[in-house]
């Protein structure tokens, strides 16, 4: 059974809470949404850093960076503002999963050669994980399942930015969880908690797409185009969030309110 240590959903509006317990929500009309199944939250430990936020020593693959010189030989730096990844990430182009293995303290950590980026055509590496704790090499990362329901289904680390993880000249777009340049240049689209139609589904247009890139549709469709209704009437935009240390699906309701953490204003984060 998969246990995602700290991934949550940002979501807007309490109307969906009885239908399904998912990610981030708010008491207003904006929030965060799908994501994880939380156990113990990420510790979010940072790697040691030197001057101006650069790592104190060259980082291995998946480690933090602000420039190529921060990475070990053979790796390049995916900078926060260039890639959207919090604290930057040392990475490499790949063709097979073996290109993406991390060797750490004499132990091999599996990697996954991701699908080609639709904009650049590059295939880059993702760190394989079992829960968010596996992703804590640099603050702002947690674990998510990709390729759900296929032979390629696996869990990899993803980044979810905060206001302190985007490096010099960068800001966090809390709708998408990606770092961008200042001033923020978030994609236009529906905001978290607003109605939407997922890309590729009947009726999807640029006008009803989510700025976050994530939409829980009103229905899912099988190969015969037959709908199964989800309970998200009209659909709902969401984004991922990282629960703070100490929050999980057993303790989340112990306090007076849900944590906001990386969610946009008016939204809170909670596990699926």
C-alpha cells in the first residue's frame, strides 16, 4: 500500500468535503486540491548551503542548485526560475531509467526517466519514492503517483514551491506550485476552487482550464465515453501542497483549523 508522507491537496469551498476527503480547501471560493494520502509529514530538511544560497559542496542528481557549478560532474542545474523546481535541481537528460539512479552512501536509489517535456522535448530524471520523506533532500518536494492505472505506474518526487524556495529573483506561483520570475507570470485560467473541465474531456476549452493545470472533473469517462460522476459538480480546480511536520490523516482534525502552508490565500491543505 502506498503511503504519501506529506502530499496534500489545495482546494476551494467546503461543499465537496462530504463527497471525498481531498487535498486543500477553503472557506471561501479559492483553495487547493488533489494529491496525497498523508502519513507522517515531510521533515523538509535542507541541504547545507554556502554563499548566496549555493550548496556548500557539489550536489548529486536530485540535489539543490542555482548553477551548473553546484552540481557533480555530468549533471546540469535546473534552476528554480528556469524549471519551476523549488531550490533548483541537479539533473541529466535520460533515455532509460538506469540513467537516473542516485548513489547515496553506498546505496542505489531508483530513478525514473520521465516522458519528454512537450515544450523542450527533453527527457529528464525523476527520483522514485515511497513517501514524501524520500524526497526531502531539498525543502519543497514530496511524492506523487504518475501514470496511474498503467504498466508504467510509479511514484516520483515532485516540487511544490513556497515563498522561500525560489531563489534570487524568483517567486512562487501558488496556483501551480511552480517557481517563476518576479513579478509572477502565472498562466491565465480558472483559479483553485473554481469550476473547470479537464483538458481532453468533452467541452474542454482554454476558458474553462485551470491556471494550476489540475482539474477534478465532474465526471470521468471510460473508453466508450460513458461518464462516472465524481461529486465535483461543475468540476473544481486544485493544486498540490505539502503538509507541515506533524500533520497526517490521523491528527489533521485535532486542531481548530487546517494548515495553509503552500496553498494560495483563502485555501488550506489536507490529505486525500
